[in-house]
C-alpha cells in the first residue's frame, strides 16, 4: 500500500507517463519556476511579518483610552445625573 491505496508501481507508471508527455526539459523548467515562486512567497511573508512588527502598538499606549472616548463617556454620565 502506498499513498491513499495507490501502490509504488502505480506511482512509477504515472511518473513515466508524465515524463513521456511533458519531457524532461519542460518538467525541469516547471520545477524551477515553481521553486522560484515558493521562494518569492516566503520572502514576501517574511517581509510582511517584519513590517507588521514595526506597526505594533507599544504596551503602554494600548492601555490608554482614547480622548474622544473619555469625552463621550463623561457626556453620558452627566446626562444621566441630570
């Protein structure tokens, strides 16, 4: 038993058919293109993570409420008291 009920012999036959249909040169170029795409994707992900780290809010600022929010809550409190 191989992958999902496919034996090793069946996989080899499929590989042989793919090589016959596409040829080794074309498969090599497809592999090179695919590898370059994966490398570019990883590089973009790493750059995105670095950029995301720069945009994080410092811990002290995250705890400070917004001034407009304070004004709104004060206005609601004064209207309830009246």
